[in-house]
């Protein structure tokens, strides 16, 4: 039955689904895991880093893009689709500065991205973007925001979220430890550790498979040094091993 209704993005299936949009969401679920965390004074992004061929330039495979001086985006899904989104969002941010003499708000540029995605679900001859985006940044008053957009064009604001192949597990992990994460929102190293632990726990990544970036108000994007990430991964593994030992001690013997 699906074959009759997935030939065009504008055709609904009998149960009310746009199958091409759902296929785009499946492309997201097969993408690299990315997570975002909004603290009191920064946006922290963590992402799964794919192995780079020895002869390949590593700088060409980055999944973090600056849309403006104060807005950063990462994504899960099709990288080629992301290039289109990034290019148009950057042009819109520049146009806004030129016309209104002030930077875009984070919600404005997120809404622009979401509207562009939604248009691609309503016209023939196109397909939906196979892309879920995490957009974080600061408004003029320094207030941080983190938004997530989906292939359908919807978007939500989050304190912390994840997407990609282990996105659901990452969100579940952060929800489980929400009190700890929110309590450490003003402690940079604790926040970094939460991001690293989420990736290690949900996506089973090692120190060579993840990247962490931090954006602070009126500061350039900062990529966390590999050695710092490696130290955090080691600490997280030690904590997890200790927690397993404690649970084992508490488990009553038959």
C-alpha cells in the first residue's frame, strides 16, 4: 500500500501520514548522534565524530556551522542537505543585519529554517530535507536559547535535546539526570562532563569519536581540546564503573 502514497510528497496516506516526510525522518535516525545543552551563559554541543580517512582533510567534515557571530547549528542527517540550509540561513542573517541594523534572534533564524523545511513538504518536484537541526545562540540581551527543527518543519525550544541514531536514548538519559544537569548549568566543567557522559552512555562513543563545542555570549565558538575530552571520557568511565560496583553491592544475594 505504501507504494501508492509515497510517490509524491503532497499525497497523504489513508491514515494521514506524509510518507516522504517520514522517510526523511528515517534519514535523520540513521545520522550521527548530536546533542545540545543550554546553560545559563553558554550553548554546549556534543556530536558523534565519524572516522576520517587518512588522506582526507578533517576540516571538511565538520558538523558545526556558524549561522552568524552569535548563532551556531549542528545537525543529524544528510550533510548535503545541511549545506543548503546553512547557506540560506547565513544569507538571511546577513540580510537581516543589513536591513534592520541588528543581529537576528535565535528564534527568528530557527523559524526561517523551519519554514524553509515546511515548504519542501507542500510542493511537487521536491523532497523534504533529510535533516534535524539543533540551533543555539544568544539574543541581544545575552539570553541563551536552544531550538530543534525537524524535516516536517516543526520546531521546539529545549533546555537539552538530542537527535540522530541515538537521539532518543540521549534525551532519555538527559531527562533521567535533568536535576543534576540543571543544577550544574553555571558550572562549565560539570556541564561538559554531562554532555560527554550522555554521548558515552547513549551512543557508546570513545574519546576519538566525539567532539564538543561551546559558544558563549560575545565570544567565538570554542572547540574543546581533544585531551580535555579524553580526560572527561576517562572520568566518566570511572564513574560508571563505580556505579556498577555500588549497584552490585546493593543487590541481595539469593
